């Protein structure tokens, strides 16, 4: 049988949780990091220097083409590094790391047709050479 006095001596659960939170916050910095933690990502930070590839996708009628998938990859690699879409003005822009590098810009035209229903193709892939932190303007021209 417990008495009222015995119940008052037991700390309430909230005091226990507060004590636990204080202990964890004090000792947490002393735990070593996990060995299987993911490596730091290679994405550009806002403070890093960058070059800008800016382009416009032109349709067969020499008007800006909206919603075309643009693929940018390094000239030495085959895997697409960046995939983006042209906006309503047919424009796209992608930040790339500053420094000497070559890129290939192409378009994925699966399912893209003219208003007449004719399929379109890209006239040629566009090579881009970046030297420093600069802006490079290009144009992708589609044909029937």
C-alpha cells in the first residue's frame, strides 16, 4: 500500500524526460560519427563559383519551343548529368562548376511533335566549352 507521502517522493514523468533531454544534449557531441555515413555531396553551393549554360530551344517554325527536355552531360561521360525543361519562352539555364570543362547539350524528343503531328528531331548536339565562371549562350534547333 502506498501513501500520499510516498507518491510525492517519486518524480513525475515530465521531470524524468527533461533530465533525459539534458543528458542527451550534453553528451551527444561526444559520440563518434557513423562509419557508414554518406559522403558529402558534390553539388554546387550558393557561395561556390559557377559557370552558366543558358540556351533557347527553337522549333522547326523558328519559334521558341516550350516543354522540351534538355540533357547536359560532360563531353567525357555518357550519363546525363543534368536534365531540365525549356520554359514558356523556350529558355533553359543550368549552373555548372567553374573551370575548364567541355559539355554536350542535347534534347530528348520522345513524343515531341509539331502541331501538324509530324515528329521532330534535333539538328545537332551542341558542344559547350567553359573556361572560367562565365555565361555561355547556345541555341538548340529542332527540325522536321
